[in-house]
């Protein structure tokens, strides 16, 4: 629900994470991953890799011809009775949806899960126009009830435990709720059924748009998406322009990849294919369908050869599930609607590096996300590219010390290009470390190195390998040092001989 | 024909784990490889590149090329991340068609990570080591995901006499080091590291082995801080352990 957040302070956010979060997150992601692995193995690991490549190629092909496919889509949606609206910005998208609602005197909206509407902050906007908005996806319903925001792309309430949800239902809905998933969802469903029937408008996002037939595809497990699309008289879908795919063959590939990679399902419980409106108002279903195509910075991302692959994303959430960082911090610390590795690359491109410049650094570059991505987004490459932009743009992306850091790095880089300076530096560190040395460890170092030693000691600096090497190959390699040493030795021998001679004489 | 290896020390190896480098020489020589150490080597420049300062990686890269470019034989390092950086990124740092670009391609193509060199070039899985301890193995991200070395390090460990290899929970999960990540976000790095330490402690192993000095530094320090009774060793250090007579009466390896 955050429309336009201020600067995102990832590090600061990670410093006050509620203690229950990592455990709650890990138990959910572990389950997702185990199911996903089983599904991939069943499909056949080798075939799966081929399918990922096909998925990647067809998504990239579509992005490279986005203008053509969007025009085909528009024509086909309109000939099926839908209306297509283009929104360049988040504000334009909000205005379009609000105006539709106001024109139709909408009082109550039911919503299916949608990242795009989170991105544009739609709920808040509609609510301030006096329209009530109810999230009907179970996770979103819980999050809305808690006044919270989603923390995972496919599991919005994944940061909450069953016990937390039961307590929330008791406090906000006044029902005695046991901490049991089955019963909690039954309580929510009973509440929601009535709301679907009285709502004036349904809103959803969209998983895919099939250009060839103008079909909107919703992939859900609760059936709430289908209810939002068909029960109220007006239906609006807000979908990012990158969600388009060419045809039904492409859809078959995507529907094989998405559910397996997200939750290990061969197919979700509901896959709704929405192809226009009902011609006769006597039939059930919406009589007015608006497709709002959202740009909001996406066409800008398309311009860059590497960065554009961010838009291949089909929002399966697997990169969050496997990410060691996400698993220990949860989704909220990423400061906006997208979290985990995809958030770390998408948010800075949608909000700008001035606001989200810390996010591309929030990765160990372990690469697990690249390997699990169903459409092979080169996430590490994109992170590196954004890191470079963040530091080069001098926006203070990673804090006020950025200029100092850059100058320091440039000086160090030059020193590392000189074997002599490197050698001196290594020797100097060996001496400088002495006051901090405890049994071969450096347990406490002054800032900024305490950022390392606060968590674990640093092993002592040692530079004895080259000495060992020279000693062992003594004679074969005569450096100035060995030469100097042999001169000293010779002088020493001469002095002893002289002393001996002198003693003998006296 | 004698196989020759140019030792690519790496800055972490040289400044924190000289013992690993000495053992690398010992293992390679035991396998009949002739070792050389190009004088004047420094750091490959990876820390800059990965921190978004890609321009700063160029001077160290150029220096690396000066040091290793004119050598012969293989170039071998005890670290997959440094080798990965040289092999995958160096050519992109110099304009195509420039002499440096060509030279770096030549040198990078004969640069190997130690485990990779042993198992793929020398095709060795047994080096005649003896280490009668319970050992668990932490997979480093670069070794696994950049080089696809999932089983090879374990094969080498299984080839060590007396060694018992026990599984590590989430062995393929990052240890939280991540280079500059560990100092930009120390709190998160710590949390990831502590989970790894916990898993190592629970494995029941006496020794945890990693084949990467970066991970080793993080895990080694973490174990020390937690006062866990587990030793951290580089794979090379285990492979360098020789039979010192303990084998007698044990009926061989």
C-alpha cells in the first residue's frame, strides 16, 4: 500500500527485525522449496532445464517485440468486448480505476491478489475516495486485517505464524479461532462469500496476457480471482505491460513453469482464462471489463540490454524462497512491494537508485536465485550492473561515506597494481595489527572494520608464504633481499675472522 | 612431460592462510607437478568489481596480466571466486581487439581452481592423504554454481584414508560472507553465518571443510566466536595430511 516510499534504508531496516520473523519465513520457504524440488524431479531435471531456456527465450522475444504484441492484444481484447486503457504512470493508473469506479457509483470493491495494484498504491487511493476495498486472497485478507503489507510475492502473510493469525482474527473479527490453517481459511471464506455477492466492482492483476486471443490469465488457488472477475458487474484488471506472451503455446510453457516453481503444484486449483465480457446482461458475470496496461517505468527498463531481463519475471517467488538474505530478514525490510532478489533488482529500477540504491547491495551474490529462476533471469549480472550505476551516479546510494569509499577504492586499486606497494601494505598491516592481536586472532578492530569483528574475529594477517617459498628455493631465486642477506652474512663472517685474528695477535 | 603450475596465491590466501598455500604446493608436488610462484602478484581486483566499482578492477587486472601473462603451464588458485573472476570477467575489462584482451583470454583459459585442476585436468580423486577424522563439507557458492563442482570436492574427501564424511544440513546454502556484503550489511551476514555454524555444530563433525578461503575465513571466525569444538580447514589442508605411521595396524586405507 506504499505508493511512493522515501529512501529505503535496507541496513537500518534489518537492524530491528522482530525475532519471530526468520523462523516463520524459513518454515514457509522450506516447505515451498521441498515441494518445488519434488515437482521438478518428477518433471525430469534435464527437461526442466530445457523448459527454462524455452521460457527465457520466449519471454525475451516478447519483450523485444513488445510494441507489436501489445497492439495485437489491444485489438483482440477490444473485439471481445473489453476496454483497454494505457497507464504511463502509477498516478494515471489510479486515476483510470477511480474514474471507472466513480462513473459506476461503486461503493464496494473486492480485490484479488495483485502485485501491480500494490505497486501503484490503488487501495489507499480508492479508500480516500470513499470506496471500501476488500482483499479476498487469504494471505492478502490477513495482511489487510493486520494493517500490514505483503512480505512475499506468492505468500503475502508468510511472515505471520498460525498463532499470530488466530490472535488477529480474534481481535479484529471477534471470532474464537484455533491456530489451524484449515479452520482459519474457513472463517475467512465465510466472511468473504457475502462480500463477493454485494460488491459493485472486482479488481485483479493478471499473471499473463495472451496476445493472440486477447486473453487474461489468472493463476490462483482459492478461486477468489474468478469470483472477483465474474460476480460484480464491473471488472478491472491492472496488469504490467511485460506480462504479455504471444500465444497459447507460450501459455502452455508458462503454466508448466509457474506453479511448479512457486509451490510445487502441477497446476493451481484455479486457472481462469478471461476473454471479454458477457454480451447479454441476463447472464451471470461482469458486463464491463477494463484492462489497464501499466507501464510505470517498464518501457524505460527495456532500453538496457542486461537490465531488461528483469522484466522476464513471472512472479513465482522462488528466488525469495531460496535466498539466504531473504530467509533471514523477511520481505518488509526491502521497503516496498517487491522483496528478495527480484525486489533487489526491480525496486531500484522502478523507484530509482536515489531511493533504492542500497537494495542491489543486499545480496551475497551466491547465485542461488539465478539457478532457480524459471525464466533464467541473470539476477547476479543485473545486481552488478545496478551496483555500478548506484556508485557511479553519486546519489549516495549506500550512505554518506560513498565519496570517501570511492576515493579510497581508487587509491587501493592503484596500490594493488604495484607489487611493491602491495608488499609494503601487507608488511604494514602485520605491524599495525599488533595491538589488536589475541592468540592469532583479531577479535576487536576499530571502525569500519568492527563491522566484521562484531560478528566474528578476523584471522591475523600473515605474510610468511613468500618468505617460506624463497627460503625453500634459496639459491635458485636471488632477490635483492637474499642478496642483501648474503652481503650481511659475508660482512659478519669477515668481522668474526677479523676478531679472531685480533684475539690471536693479542 | 612435467606439468607446470604457476601458483596464484590470491590476497586472502596469502595474507590469512599461508598454510593453505604451503599445503597446495605439497599436494601438487606429491602429484608430480612442478610449482612456480610468479613474483609480484597482488589481488585480482574482484572486490572492486563486485562492489560496483568496476573501473577500479582494471588496474589490478592489468597487473595480474603483467605477472601471469608471460608464464607457461597452468595457473592454479585455492579459490573459485578469484578464478571465476579472472575467467569470466577479465576479458570484459579490456576493449575487444586490444592486445590486453587477447592476452587475458589466453591466460584466463589456463587458470584453474585447485579442486577443478585436480579432478578435471589431472583427473585425480585420490592423493594419498590420511586424515582419520569425522569431516563435513560446506559447498562454496562459486565452486558449485560457477564451476558446477558439486561432487568433485566430496570425491576427493572420500579418497582420503581414515576420513568419515558426514552430511551437513543446507550444505549448498551460502555462509553469508559475500565479500563486501559482510561489511555493508554486517547484521544480516552474521545471521546467515550463525545458521551455518549451527548446522556445522549439529553435524557432529570434528572438522568442517571448505574449498574457498573466503568462506573459510567467515566460518573459521564464526566457529571461534561460538567456541564450537569444530576445526575449519581448507580442502587442500586435508589433502596434504599424510600418513605418519598411524596407518600401521589399521590394515591400510
